[in-house]
C-alpha cells in the first residue's frame, strides 16, 4: 500500500500549504490596506491619540516581515494579539465564543449524517414513487435557500405565530444546553442546506449503485435484498457523499455566522461580525485563522474517509 | 470439453433448456425463436458478431432480460443455479468492497444450518476451496484487496470462484477472450476446459472461433437474433452449410500485405529509444528499442501482449509520446520528439491511425469535413480542393458521399476506421502507423479492412506501414515482424523466420498458443 | 415528458420574485412621505419599515440589486475561470498547469463567506465591490470544473487526431474542446448562479456591500427584524421573495439539467 501512504503524505502536505496560505492571506489583506493602516482603523473620527495607540498596538513602525514573524510565532503559542477596541487579548474573545458555536456545530453534524443518509436511502428505495418525489423536490427546493431567509420565516411561524420556540437566544446567555428549545430553530436552519445536499447525493449514488452490474450480480447469487442494499450498494453511494460532506463544512461555517447573527447567539460568528463592524482587525485575523484551520482540518478528514471508502477515485491531492 | 469417447448425448441429463425463446424490445426482436439444451460437462458455444443476440440469450438463462422486454418461449433450469462470468469481470466486482466481501456473504448463507460457533470457520473453508478451484491462492491476500488492485486475470478468476462457490452446474461465459493476446487466451481456454472437466456445463458466448473450435461440443451460429445453424461442433466448424457461417469461418488473410519484390531503402529508423511513463509521480522506463527499421514499400508488424509497450512505440513514432530519449530518423534525418515541434512536412510524412476510430473523430462535425482538413493544414490545399480530394479518397475506400456527409455517429465502427485511414492518407504520408486498428471489429469487417490496407501498401508511392497488433493472425502477412515483450524487442525478422523458426522462447510461446501457427513449434 | 410539466413548477415559483426584481423599480414610482416606524395600515398595504418607509415601495425596489449583482458576479467568475481552466487543461507544460491551478486549489480551503467577510473588514465594498468579491471567491471552483471537463475532452484521441492534422491551438481549444464542454458549462453555470445568489443575499444580510438603509430584500430582512413582533410583513415578504427566487431558480436549473442528460438505460443489458 505504498500508493496509499504517498497519497496521504501528499494530502497532508496540501493541508499544510493551505494552512500557511490562510495565515499569509489573512496577514496580507490587512497589509494591503491603502494609506496608513492606523488611520484607516482609527475610524471616522481620526483622533491623533487613537491613531498613535493603534500604531503602537499593531507595531506599524516595524517592517512587515518582522510583524508577520511575530504574529505567526504568537499564533503558535496561542497568542492571537490584542483587540483594538477593547484592549483585551483576542484569545479571550475566542474562548468566549467557542462554547456556543461548538455546541451548534456538534449538534448539527450529529444530526446531519443520519438524517441526510436516511432521507437519501429512503428516496432511492422508492425511486419514482410518491415518497421519492416528495423528498426530491423538497431537498431540491430548500437546497439553495439562504439561511437568513429561511430562518426569518421559521421564526415568524414557529416562534411568533405558534409560540413553540423562543425567537432568539437573548436572555439565555451561554447556557444553551440547559434550554434545548432555544436550539431547535437554529439547528434546523443550519441543517437545511447540508441535509438537502447530502440526501440528494446519497439518493443519486444509491440509485446508481442499485442499478450497477455488481449489485445485480450479488442479487443473482442469492444475497438477500437488505444486505445487498446496505452492505454492497450503500458503500458506493457514500463515497461521493463524503466528498460533499467536506464541502458542506464550508456551508456550515457560513451558516454558523448567519444563524448566530439571526438568533443572537453569542458564538464565534457573532464575535466575528462585531469585529468586522468595528474593524477590529486583530480579532478578525484571529477568527479567520481559526475558521480557516477548522475548514482545512475537516476537509482533510473527509478526504481521508473518502479515500478509504472509494480507494479508486482520485481525490485531488 | 470434448468427451474422450463418443458418448450418446441423450443419456446425459439436461441441466437447462431454452425453447423457442423470443425477446422483443420496442417491437424489435433481439432474440428470435432460439432453442438449446445444456448438459453436464459440455461446452455449448453461441457464435456470432456483436449484436447477434448472444448475450441476451445467455442472460435469459439467468432469468434476466433487458428493461421493457416482451418475452415468449420457455427457459427451464433443472435444480441448479447458474453462474455468470461477464465480458468485463471488473463490472460485476463491487469497487467499494474488498474481493472477499461477496464471497463471504455467499458462503455464510450456505452454512446457516451449522451450529453458530462453527459457521465462521466453515464459511472461510468454503471460500478458500472455491478460490482454489478457480486457481487462486487465498493465502496470497486476494480476498483483502479491492477489485482495482487485482490483475485482469485475477478478476476473471474471482468471478469464476463466485460461480463455483454458488455451486453452479451451468456457467455462462460472455466473450471471455475478446481483445486478449494469445497467451492470455490460452490460460482462459485451459481454465474453462478445467471447469467443464469437473462436470459443469459451460455456455460460451463468443465470436472468437479459435476458442470455440478448441472448447465447444455444440455450436449455435447466431445472426440478427436468429440461430442460422446449430449442431455438433465438428460438423458446423468443418462443414458449414449456411453462407453466413461460411463467411464467419473463412480463414484470415495469409497473402502478404506488401509486394515482396518491391522493398526499397530504409525509410524510418528507431535508434536507441528509451520511452518513459509517469506513474505516481515517478518516471519509469517502459520501452527500450535499440534499433528497428521500416523500409520503403514494406509492412512491419509489431506484435506483443497488452502492456508490452507496443502502443508507446507507435506513439513515439507519431510524436504523440514525447517523454523519450534516442532518435527516430526519417530518411536519415532525426524527427523532433513532439509533434508540436514537427514541421508540416514532417507531420504529413508520419501519420497515425488510432485504435478507437469513433473516439478519434469530433462527434459534432461531418466526417467529410474532418477528413478534408488534413489536406488544408498539411498540404496547404484550398477548402474546395481539399473537400473534393477527401471525397475521392473516401469513395476509393468504399465510403459513399451520402455516408460521409453524416457526423461520425451515423457510421459503423468499420466505416469510421476506413474514414480514419482516408484522413491519414490525405497527408500523402510516407509512413502510416496503424495502432490496433482492427481490434474492435468482427472477423468479416477485420478481413476487409486488412485487404484494403494491403491495396494501399502495394500502390506505387504507397506508404510504408507499421502495424501494431496483439493478434498473430493480423501480424502474420506483414513483410517483417518484431516481437515486443516487457518493453524490449525480443526478436525481429522476416515473416518466414519468425513464424517458422522462432529463436526466442517468448516468440515460440506466442506461436504455440495460437492454433494456426502452433503447429510449427509444437513437438 | 412535456415542457410545461418539466419547467412549470420552477417557472411558477421564480416568476413573481424575478418579475418584481426586473420590473419592480419601474412600477415603484416616487416614495411616499415617511410615516412612523413599524406601523400597519394608514395607506401602507404592507405597513412601514424600521425608518417608516412604505414596505411595498421598498419591496418593489429591493430585488434588482440582488439579481443584478448575482448575474454580474457569475459572468465575471466565468470570464476568469474559462481561460484559466482551458489553458491549464490544454498545456503540456506541467509547471504552467501548477502555476494556474494550485492557487485556486489553496483558495478553495477558505470558506467563501469567511473570505468575503475578511476582505470586507479591510475594504468595505459597494455593490460593484461585492460583485467582484463574490466572483473572486467563485473562481476556484468554476475553474476546477472547466479544467476537469476540458482535460477530459483534451485527453480524447480526437484531440490527438487534430494535432496529427496540424490544426492550430485555437481551433483545438475553441473548436473542439470548448464545444465539447459546452453542456457541462451550461449545467455548471446554472448551479453556480444559484450559489452566487445565495452568497450575494447572505452578504447583504450581514451588511456587506450595501448601505444600512438600502432598498434590498436581504437588508430588509435584517433591518426590520427588530419590529418582527409588531410588523412581521416587512420581514416575511422579502424573506419569502428570496426563498422563492432561490428555490425556483434551483428547480429550473435542475429541470434543465435533467432535460440535457439522456434518459437512464434499462436495468439490465
């Protein structure tokens, strides 16, 4: 299995390059600001004192490569720098927002795979019949809908009209786990797109696998239907789906930002949006690195799983 | 397998029978009133070109029909299961599961009656036995590999092992030797003979008459879904009565392609060539040719098994494979490695005809226009003039005007291969490199294409031809033969030398595996 | 299957939002005088918004920016992705291929919305900037699709046969490869448009590339949320329109895709 090992090595290398690229990109963007960055950051009322403070905090009087080296070294030690607006360490912001975001993401991912695969298999088993048409058109329709629009509608109906769930997380602080009702709508919105995409892929893959000669061959040789479906056809359907799962990581991260804004959940997304609004660059940089790293790692994991499931398909590396 | 003594067939019980089977799809009969009986230990061959209804009949035995088919007639199977070895064994092997998965699933169902603790061992035992029967060693790790990690031969044996594990007493083998070289064919024939010797009946679907001749006890010749002739193998093969059978059975060409008296000076010379392929990031040498020469007016055949490097050699000549060292000389002048660097004259001088003619044409444009472009680009002809010349050449090769105005989709494989020849000829090439140009064609079409090639070579000013092939029958009429194995030319010489007095063991093995040429080297 | 049944559902869903987006600004007329925030009635059929503007008027104006920015961004993305993918698929110089395709590969690692936020934090963009930004983050994936399709077409013997005939690079690239990948590209463009629509609307909702009081359906959903309890229409109507626009668009693209792929063959040969 020499090929496997070299593939993994190449894939890990790509991951490392991507990580480095994310870090560099984040740094370069702030570096590319026109004019004096400190003036730009100081905001609408350029108060000389504030400009000086910003300049001091960002070390703008030193050459770029030194600042980059310092910043990267800091990142390696978990030191993300200091917020421009509050003067608190960025790591503190990250720690505050981490809990709610992790909770949201974890619940979503836990539900995503069984619901997505389940719906896909269900539709494939009833290909062309009512169940399939229902699942197919629903997943197709919801697939492209932005989270904020769907979320706003769900709040109007289920929170305001019916009163089943609270409309926002305001007042629940960070103890979301103690109030599961608060989580229902955010998780539902967060799930919508990835579930649809996953279900559609599993359905297509499953229908293809069920029609493939190897499935006919297993049936021909007396393997019972359920075993053919789940032990022989499903693994083929899952390979393309896992690959897509990696790409839905992207959507989940986008979704988290929107959902946190929509339901006022004090997670990383909210921290990011506030920092963007305040142009608090060190905080934006820190969060971008964390989000970027999460994507790289999750993509890497999904590619490894895909490679295991479909050793033949050349996952780009 | 042919029984050692003449046994009266009727004493053998019938394992399966097909009676007046008709399979229609959209009102078109794929199979029309076919009847046959299958007895233990015998090989029944369904012979015919592709599309003659062989596969549909074979699958009917398994109770499988095309979607939307209307079926009449009767298929009865007496107390046995039927195994199936398809043309491409990889298609029935699940790409996402290890080879052992289906075998173990099948074995586990057979040992359900045993007490639970013994089941695992018993199932494993059965799988090992089935593999051994199919000449595979379970301890070699075949079970733990994915299908794509097995060789083609191993894949075929795994599929056979599945059928044997099933306990099938009838096995349907669909085109098992198509596109295989002589040595691989030999192995497959031996394997099927061994299966039949175990008392298992084989239904062989094939258009490979050599294989049919060796294995079959009973032959049915099919054409357009109908059986045109049916009977014991020796009677059909030695004394065919139906004209179609006669045409199918006609011997391949033995008359030399080139005029032996007209061989001229050296035209194309390969000197110290080493070609490499990039696999998994490494560049490994796949072909080493010290010296190979094509003379004016002759046909040089390069024979080898798949993977021997013969296509790479052809592509190096044509400038399609750039990654090589050494020289290719045309009239003593070195040709640039890549065709991107070759001048118009050099491009025109060495033309290449592809194995898959359909893939080598643009599916959107009429064939005539595509053929004419050669004269426009390589000889600077005007559009009208080029079209006129293309039309003449195509007509000359037997393709009429209405046909070549169609897009490639409207032509058959044989017709497209002729058009591909015409496209190359319009360059007025000195050297024509033909890469397996007959491999996908049925015997009748193949023969007519090779006859055409001979006509071209024999014309005054006709091109010298490098004929790349895995098929000894196709190579035999060439002026000279070069035998390629493992990237090396193991032997080259005139056809008489190679075919009657081979010096290299590989050449001898290749000849021995062929029915027609084997006599020369068999003790 | 007839056309109506195939395209009917998608077309019906997308007709209202698309019609409003295109024709709305011409129907809107002059804005009426501002009333109190979040009121219902008083001559305003859908009430007023967070600064007391007529919601109907805002809805008529608010579709155009979403649709136009999305269309512009998709076109821009292809303008770059098409040559990038074609050249890298057709070159035989490995270094050129690496130089062209590796950077997009690496960019693919950054979530698109994150990238937009990151750039927006440094340079707050206007609508044109947003279109450029969304196009920029869409390039890597589009280029990859173009390259994959073109590489498949370029590896066919037909291309080698054209080279053997001495055909020019342009004729091979545009005349054969370009033509062969047209279907794949059309399919991908449809999918990409819905993806871009999503990004544009979401970015606008997060306040990127739009004025805080812009007449834009996504901005309306964001800004009017505070009054959801008193005046839900200012949120529900634009949200519904965006849902209908993206949903219908996707249904249409899917119907077109199925129309183009040949029907499945029967189960057994």
